C-alpha cells in the first residue's frame, strides 16, 4: 500500500489516477499516525517549494517523514522538499539529501520554466529504472532544479546545464519529472517504486 502525503501542496488527482491505472493500492496520509498503515510513502508537490515546506511543517508531518525507514518517493516539489535548501522562497527544507534547489538563470539561453519532454540518462543498476530504456523521455515542468552531485544523482538531465533528474539516499528516492504524466516509462517507474 502506498501512502500519499496529503499536505495541501500536491496534485493528488493526477498521481492517484496513475496508481489506479496500474492497480496499485493507495491511501492518504493526513496525520502522523497514518504512516503506520503504509509500506511505501509518496510525497507529491506542485508550485512553490518554500510555501510547500511551510504547509508540510504546519501539517506536523515534516519530522515524521525524516524518520521514515520505508521507501519514500518525492515527485517534483516533493523532490525539492528532500533537499537542504531552495532559492525559491530562500527556504530551509527537510535536509534529507544534502544538495540544494537552484533557479534556472535566464542567461542559460533556455526558456524558463523547463516544460515538456526531455531525455534522462540514469545508472542502469538503479532499481527505480528497472526495465526502462536509458535516455527515455519523461515529462518535466519546473523553474528550479536540483544541483548535480554524483554522490546522490541516479539520473541526470540536460537543460542548458546538467541537473539531477533523480536523486537517492538510503530509502529516500526523488524525481524532478512527473512519472504520472510520462507514459509507459513513468508508469514502469511507479511500479518499480511499489516493488522496492
């Protein structure tokens, strides 16, 4: 069973629709005690990382997430929340993975936000990408990116500069793209997460 952290800053509908299509059981985590009901935890997120962190703290769930030993997957802003800090709102975040969330500078010569399909290159040994062809396309919508750090990066993308499309540390996993909007490759990734 996948528990979706429901803290008021996630696009719950699109992720639940994808889980239903895949036949994966899920429920909502609204309170600290709800974590016990699930063996996988998913943190969605859209919008502003600083505002999302405030909502997560106000929900009382931030500290519980950090204590998890079950597999946890952050998606988009849910990924950014796992980092130390975001330039969006100049905010300190959960600090689970010691990297920063930075803004795509206009001088990249690329349109911001980075929106649409892009390929990612990943570590073939990463269980999150099992049965997915390397350099597959995934769907992105973001103006902020996770700095590239080989120690935690398990998938990399290029958009004017290299950035982390997926990061991992221990039982924590996170992706910048939206697997629920990324067709077959994204659905395979969600299935892989359900089997971690």
